[in-house]
C-alpha cells in the first residue's frame, strides 16, 4: 500500500523540458468570440395601453398582481406546485448543484484510510530467498498493515477552480431555465383560461342566436301558410338553424379540450374548471410598461440562462487549456506495517511514512488534450451565438407583442361598432320583411352577418387578452 517514491535526476530534467513545450495550440480558423450585447435604445414605438418605455418594466410585477381573476390565480398557484415538467426542472437544478459540490471536492486534498493483510513467499534461489533463509526469515512471510494516505493536486493553473466556477454557472443557468419555464407556464395557463371563457361567451352568443333563428323560422312558416313566402324560404331558415346547432357541438368540443389542457398543466385529471365567463368582457386592469430594451438582459430568464451558459463555456476553455501545463501534486502516507501482528504497533520499528511531490506534464497524449481544447472552444463560440440569439428573440418578442396590442385595440373598436350596427339592422330587416319590403334572404343574411360579427368580436377580445399576457411573458414577467 505504501511505497517510497524516489525522484530520479532524469525525471526532473524531463519535467523541465515538458514545461518549456507545454503550450496550448493555436485556434486559428475558429477563434474565441465575444458576445454582442448591444440592443436598440427603444422598441421604436409606443403601444396604446402601455406607459412610457422609459419607465420600469412590467417584468418586475409579480404574476399575482398582474392577474386579478381569483379563479385564474388559483389555477396558476396549483400549477406551480403540481406541474410535472416544472418538478422535473427542479430535479435538474439539484443535479447541477451536486455537480458543483463534486467539483469543489476535487480542489480539496483527499485522505484515505486503509488496512490490509497478506502473505508472501519469494523464490529460494533468489538473492532475497537466500538472504531470508540465512537470517531465519520464514518462507511464508505474512504482512499486516494499516494507516492513512493523502494526496493533493496544487491548482497552480486554476484548472480545478475554473471547472468549479463553470459548474456553478451551469447551476445558476438551470435556475434561470426553471424561471423561464415558470413564465411560460403562467402564460400558457392564462391564455388557455381566457380561451376557455371566450368559448363560454361564444356558446352563449350562439345559443341566443339559435333561439332567435328558431323564432324567425316559426314566423317564416306562418308566412308560407299565408302564401307570402315559398317552401324555399322555410328550408333556408331551417337549414340555418341546423348549421348553428351543429356549430354548437364543435364549440363544445373545443371547450372540453381547453379545459383539459388547463387540467394537464395544473397536474390533475380532467375535471370541471371553475371560472366566471362574465369576466371575459371586463377590461384588463393593469397597464403594460415596456421599459427599455436593455432591461431584457436582466429580466428575461432565458437571456440570463444563455449568459450564464456562456460564462460556463469560457471557464471550460480555460480549464481545458490548463491541461497542457504541468500538474503539481503532493502525496503522503503514514501507518504501521509488520510481518508479525504481535509487533504491528511497535513504534518506531513498525512505523512507516512517505512524502513526495510530483510534477507531471503531457508529452505523448497531447493530441487528446488538443481535441478537448478545440471542442471546448467550439462550444464557447456556440454559446456566444446562442446568447446573441436569445437577446434578439427577446427584443423581437416584445416588439411583436406591443404592435399586436396596438392593432388589436383599434380592430376591437371597429368590430364593436360593426356589431352594434348589425344588431340594429336585424330589427330593421324584420320590420321590412313583415311589410314585404325585404325578402327572406336579406333577413337571413343580416342575422348570419350579425352572428359572425359577434363571434369575431369575441375572438378579437381573446387575442387582446392573450397579447397582454404574451407581452408580459416577453418582458420576463412571472
């Protein structure tokens, strides 16, 4: 177990020679790259419904302050506890944290305790055998030993410390990755919730129109009896009622899918989702504050994750580069050894110890280290591009979201006017039809246009709510 380490003169000469040639190879053709973190000064526009872009970003607002609907809050709270994907990410954080602990352990000296017992017989016709026989040493010689051994690599080139720092940055990146998933989860639940109550409103509008169309069908039947319209008019009205009744089943199925999508995100089996459909028509209470683009670097978890991964990749390059340089280690041991257990603890006769310093450098295996070095550098360049892409994606997401909020607000105002006009035109068409100044097709088309307009208005309102959620997510909120 323990052996005396002898340093021969030629070993020292070899180590000095290795030190002189242990330099990292050139990375010409794939040089290290620095990330471009420059972003525009503003988003280039000010969406209606947003405050000045020089104000604090809405990303600082907690999701519990952003959403006022208690039913939606309950769903989000439950999902943050039960969502399986989120819990998987938590385990990834734990794994990354244990990796940091493992790397820290490599920096510290190692200390081992050991004990052993064995037996040895040397050849009789060897110098050792002849000597043992002359001195009365038994042919079957036992060996008892126990003690402590220690080793410590001196981290003179910061190889181990850089590897530990890289692991720590990956750990922090995994935390940001989970935070990014939290923002996605909150946005997905909010969007699905708004879709669900939008479907409730669409079904309410459809039921109301089916009832009105059924009344109109009865009127047309009476008109046919009075010979004022033909059977064709009755059939067209009846077909319209059947079409809308069929549409109702499609909307019912969409509502089931939306509810179960929420249940899945919340981490529970399909069940009714508590909600208040009337809240769909309420205006969004909070005003989105876009802030300035540079705040995205601090607020977007995916951008921060990419930044930390880049830092880790740079440290990996440094740690790999240190593999070309000589490594200095210290080894020591202390214990007891004897061929007779009775004398094992005799001090100092059975006491043994050793202390040695080793200086080693790669000579023939540099090709493998070169490959690792070039790979680490390529990963670092990849991390730069990934970070720049994350910044670009964050800016584009906010820009698109702000534009959508502005355009949908204008679209909703015009569609609301359209619905009001078509609602009035239904009464006008009824009066004209009863006075024989309009035919049944005008009445039918007016009702159809009114229904379509109401459905479109609900869809635009849904897109408005989802646009607000998406901008909040794009800013890094949640």
